[in-house]
C-alpha cells in the first residue's frame, strides 16, 4: 500500500450499486451491527472494531471527522455523535469523489434516505435501481395466479420508467441455480398460485421460488435495462455455497444474445469465478463491492485477483455501502487504494504504460458504468 | 518475509488443535510419509523433501538440531537419528513458545505420546480434546439401537469431564453436509440399528452416518464444550469437495443461539469461506492450521487471506501437528512469520497503530482460545 | 516482478500441453477472438486488448516484432501483418526456449500446423498427444453398440503407437464428476447404443456421455500412457462449476494403484484444489497453463498459489497455447517470470538455497515431464 497515483486520487467515480444512508443517530451496538455482515456483536467474540474494517474506520474515517488516525473506537463514536448524523453523512459522502450513485432502494427503505435526499447530501447525482422482488411482493397481494405475470410486467414497467437498472436478490432466497430458459406462462401461473396459497395460509409475503425469480429476471431483461445480481458475500441469511456465480452459467448462456448487460455484484470469495464469466460472456460485468470495505487493508489483494482475467471493459466500481456513511467513504477510498497499488506494481514492472494506466482507470472508474446504464437517456 | 516483530517473536501461544508425537525413531520413508498429507512417497514423483514444507524443514528445523540452514535431507535425517526421538521432540516442542497444547488423542493413540508425556516433553500444559466418533465407536459394540443415544451421552459425559473441547471428524466420513436440525430419537435409534447391523455383518466398527455424526455434535453441544470440526485439507481419505465449510451453514444457523463455540479447523483451500462464517455467525471460530506448515514460505499469504473478513476475536492458532516433532515447530514458526509479515505490511501502510498490532496478536495468539476453552475451570 | 534469475532465463522447457499454430494471416477481430477464452469481442465491452493479456502482448510480444514495448494495438497488428504469419510464428516459437512441445491435435486440426510443420517452425521437437474423444468420434460411425469397445481400443492402440500421451475433454462435455470405477462391458455397450441412436436420429457425432468418457480414460490407462484432463478454465462452452478437479477424486482414488500418470491441466481458478490432489495422490500431476498467459502481469501470483502444497516433483509447465503464435511466447515468458519471482522472494527470505532453486527449476521446467512422458521410448 503506497500513496495514491495522482490520476487515481482524482478519478471521478460512478458507484453503480449502493443503498441509502440511515437518517438518525447510531448507538455503538447499531454501529457495529452495520459495520460488517454480522447481524450483531458476538458475546463469544470481541468488538467488531477488532477487524480489518474496524481498523480502516479508525485509519481512514477518523481524519474526516477531525480526529487523528487510529483514534480509539470510543472517541470515534463520541465525535460522530457530537457532529450528528446529517453532518457525518455529508462529510463522508462528499469525501468519496463520486459523481453518480446508483441506489438500490429495496432494502429497509423506511430507515434510509430517499434518492433525492441522498443526492443532496452527497452533492452528486443519484439514480434509482429497482429491486425486482420488491415489485413482485407489492403486486402479488392484489393479483391472481393467472394475472400475476401481466400485473408484474405492468408495474415493473411503471417503476422502471425513471430507473437506470434492475436488481435480483434470488441469491438470498433460492440461490443462484436458476435454470437456463424463460419459464413458460403456465409455469409462472402455477408458481404464482403456490405463492398466493402460502400467503393465504398466513405466511409472510416473501418471494422465494426459483421459477418466479427467473421470470422476474427475464421480464426485466425485456425492458432492456441492465440487471444486477447479488452474488456471493452477504449476511447470515445467505447460503453462500448456493451463491457461486458459476451457478448462473445456464442463465447467462441463455441470455447472451439479448445485448442486455448483466452485472454480478460483490462476488467475494468467488470473484475469480465471476471474472471468468465476464471474460467469456459478452454481456456480463463484475465488481468486488462490499468486500472492498470489509477487507480494509486487504482490499487491494482482492481487486488484483478480480483483474487477472476480467477484461477492463467489464469491471465496474461499487461500494454496496448501506446505512453507515463511513462505508461509502471506505469502499471508495479502498477501491482507489487497490487500483493505485495494482497500477503502481504494473508500472514498476513496466507491464503497462502510464497512458494505459490512465485509460484503465477511466474505464473501471466511470466509463464502463456510463456506457452500460446510459442515465442521460432516462 | 522479514524479521519477526519483537512482540510476535515473544507472543505466548495456545495451540488449540494438535496431536501427540511419535514415541519411536523414524526412518526416511516414514518421515516423508508424515511430512505432508500424502500417505507415501510417489514412485512417479520425487522426494517429498522437494516441496515447500521440505524446504522449511531444512531451513527452520535444521538449526534446532545444530545443523546449518538448508542442510541436505540426508544429513538432516542422520542428525535426527543420532539425537534420538525423545531429544528431538523435546527440542522442537520447547522451541515453539507454546504455553498450552490442546491434544486430539483420537487418531492412532497407540503410537503417540499421551497427554501427560506430551506436557512433560514440551515443558507446557496439555489439555484433552475428545473425538466424538472415537467415543461412539467405543460405545456401539456394547450397546443397542434403542440404548445408543443414552449410552453415548453417558460415556461422553464421563470422558469430557476432564476435557476442554470436543471434535467431529464427520468431514472424513460423510462430508460436511450435515442437516440443520437435531435428529429425533427415532432417527438416532434407526441409524444406530443400521450401524449395528453392519457391524454384525462383519464390517469394521467405523461410524459413517450423517444422522449419527449430527447426533454426536448436538450431544456434545449439550455439554457446553466447544466443538471442533475438521474442515477442508486432509489426507487422501477426504473427499475434499464435500468438506467446504459452507456446507455446514444449516447446522451453524441451527446452533447459533446456544452460545457454544464451534471451531472450524484448517479450512484450506476454503479458508475465505470459513472467514465469512466466522464473521456472520456469533459462535464460529476459525484457523488455518495444517496449511501453515505445509505451505512453508507461502504460509503468510494464506493467513492474510483468512484475516480479510474474519474478525480478530474469532481467529485462533493451531498447528494440527501430528507425529513428527518438526511439525509443531514449523506450524508455530510459520504462524509467527505470517502474523509478523501481515502486521509489518499494515504498519508500513499506517493501516493500524502498534498498540492495535499488539492487541491483535494477543487475541489471535492466546486470548481467544482462553476465552473459549476456559481450562482453568476444568 | 523483477529481472529473471539467470538460471530461470536459460532453463530449457518442455511445454507438455499446447496446440498447433494457425497457418494463415489473422485479422484484428480474429486476433482478439483467439486472445482470450471469449468467443468474440463484446459490443457492450471494449477491445480485448484492454485486459492483462492484451497489455502483455504489447509489453512482451511487441519487441519480438521489432516494435517498442507498449506499442499501440493497431501498430502491433499492422507490423504483424507485414511480417506475415510464418515469420511471426517462427519468431515467437523460437523465442520460447522450449525444447519439446507436446501437441494436442484434436481441436480444429484443419486450420492449424501439423506436428511436423510445428517442429520445423519452432526449431524444436514436437510430440503427439491423442485426444480420446476424437478417436471415439472417428470410430463410432463405422461401429456397433456391441463392437464399440473393441473398435475404440484397437483404433486408440494404433494412433497411440507414436504418441506420448492421451487427453480427455470430459470436462467440456459432461463435467468432471466421473464415477470411481471402470464401466462394465454391458454399460459401455448400452451407452454406445444410446450414442448411435442419437447419431442415427440426426444429432451431430459429439460424445457427451459420462460412461463413455470414463471408458475412454480407463482404456487409455491400459496403454500405460499418461492421461491429461482438461480442468477448470476454458471457453463459454465449459460449465466451470462442473470442472473443479476435486470432482475427479473418486476416479483418482480408483486409479492410483496403476502407476500411470494423470495430468490435471490449467486448473484455474481451482489450482489450489488441484495442488491438493497432486500432494495426496501418487499419480497426479498439475500445471496452470492457459491461466499463465491470460493473467499477464498476475501470472506469478497464480503460480505461487499452485506451489503452496503441490510437491515440486508433481508440477509441470505448459502454455496451452492455441492458434496465436503470441500465446506460446507469452505463456513461456510469464511462466519464467512467475518462477523467477517465486524463487527471488524465497531466496530473499532465505527459505531455500540457490542449489535448491536450481533443482526446483529443472524439475518443473523439464525433468518431471521427461520422467513422465518418456518420449525417448517412442
């Protein structure tokens, strides 16, 4: 880890996948619970500050709040509380150097900033990504087995009119072993019927059905909007062994001729597998968001692994920051660190020219995202 | 790889998973067979000294036997024979700087030191870890299908009275795809009946039944003792693709509210997956024992990968050394090297303070183990 | 990445798995399509020159064509066209320092050099590796269900008479989950019957049947010739999740007593899993060909991971170069870089002596291959 290359430090970024910030103040336990993918601190373990991300908060976030590097956790949290949630968020979001944020508003929207609030706080542009499952869960109650397909398509069309992309969380619900063909109308109707029966039997309105997740994805692709997939690393609800991106191979093969981008998010610890898919499938793009801030000091090692075989035109930047303002800054700052370390090593070995290095940065930092999401058309 | 940081060189260690030392002298073929996870040398390959662990023996063990670094294998083995097994074991065990050894006595106990002999040889404390399957295999012959559950629980209670932990080798027998619920008494009875029938039909008394391995684990958790799982890397008997720790997700989800630690041992090459589990499940702890000494010069790279997302309060040290005295020394010495290299890099990048580095060492080196195993209570 | 150690720069190499070179000139689109495992450039992405392999071409190949390092892609392709395919091939093949090439002639033989042409162009020796599936597909049409086993064995015996090894591409057709026993004659007959029925029904003559791929492998082992397996990384036809070498565990366990080498090719991103198999199974050997040139500047990191637990007597060199003359040079040059970087780091840490380093190079560079393939006996 070395000083940032100047053209990396100044690189305008598009964060193509993140969420809103919590609007209220945050107590220590809540802070720790939002810091990593753990739901809570462990009575058997120690503070979640005892981790690479905890160290990174104290190293990289403390100075943004006018504290010395490595300030103790208690001092950090006190200072944070004194500044107030709004000022803290404003500082961290503006420290990112991000011009455009793509916000997935589908998770706990009530406790987070809206897209408009976020943009104002960040002093940048914010664009909406629509979570497919959230639309389906809104539609199903007023629908029927026979009507669900059309009702969903109609509602998605409306919501997507001002969105730049869509997102599937099939990984969280059924894993990524989605079949490689569009489900037929009778299959969708039967699956919707089963879902409605479960809801009528008192189960929560929670989509978890391979046929329907797949139907949502194909319906989304019909709109021509890029579809993001949660892949790999997530919280304890994920069955991580069912979230290897390679399980999507059949679906990717079936959709490669449509010319609609599919974006594999996060991917850790399967990021080399994702890079393979980005190389061999024309419409597949990848990032290592979420892992970047969680791995702190080790983020550069992970990014370097992704870049082994993923073409530079297929790699994007995202933080997957959620809730805590620190995470936007950490995700961004550690991504810049990783990119700079990678390029410094390559330049030192004379493996590329500085012109190439600058071009690579522009692609990964913002050009790929702008080419794919095309928000000027919205 | 650089000189050890002084506070890493002096760090007292708890080796939370190892085995006894062979008591007799060791011929070259036997030495090579114990050096790695290969059963034997290959007539198609070359000496197992031609490996990173072989080089590490000549680099790091030769000086302990008063030879120069990189002494040839023949000279090394001659010197070893001249000193005699007892003196060799004494030297290597005492070179570790380990205060407490947790010994799994369940594999080939007849050829190895007992816990008492080991402690005396090592000049440290030694504690027992009881292998669940060994108890079950001792109990089954005098038991019945209907009585097995109670007989096992009774015998385990007795044997565990002076133990600090338990261990499952389900990975070696049926893989780690253990279901996420406690088997019911009828299920256990039926499985015990099937096992007894196989024994009566002349098969060896070898437990390999998903229901029973799972029953053993839940019965062990009832005692409140930490349960270790063999995970990942092992010898040719392992079906490594069935030993990814992610396969334990269901069982871990089902046991997280019990407050009893579960320890994932070894984990290589799935150590990043294990680190994920340690982050999201409150009761899960991890190490990279066995890989540490096998990877020699590359051990620091593996430890660094583990530490990416595993909280420092959830990482332990073990050697998984078995039989050869060299392995205790190598596992320990290479773990210190890895920890030191990791921290030197982090310090050089100003990613943590020296105070943090010292604290991290204490957690991983001994504090986590003492908090979990609580042998002062035994 | 540093200057090559002199004994690595001068190391004679055996490339134990590669293919012929294309005989004609190559337009830009075709060049890009052959550069990586992508079938084509992506209209959604950018040039495939924007990748580590693209940078490596401009860094390492441009000077061989008398251009400065990092020459632009257009200039490179112009120069290449001006020199002509034959001169380009001659330059790159002779730059490798490879004494012996083992050529798998089973893929698109019509557009590539023959073994004899290749040897002359390269100024080295070239040996044949016979692709099992190609023989089966040649035999099946003139055969019957009952006669296929004998017909295949007869034809393979003939073709293998002047070959040094055999190759299975089961990975591409059915994945690597091959059962751990030789299929019985009735099973082979039934499978051959099913295949013939598909052919008679108008399907292409393409073998994809677990029983038959397995039969081919066992028949090959009967000849005592080393059997190579495509493993892991490949083009979009591969279901990569079915190509983890660990899926071969049962077959490897079943064949370990035959004393016939099995070679796991490529392996990326499962190369650590392959290294495990090379350690625990006497007859298993590994490489990281294909990934080496694709990962460009990152190739050394991948080779270092392979060497963690794979014994040096079990690791071989290959490029898996196909078609483009650049790939032979890149695969070789980056392999030397990886080996040199690995050894420089080990020497700097005093983890081995220079004598050991030289010995390790000889094993991996050519001795292992000569011991296994024994072409002087052909």
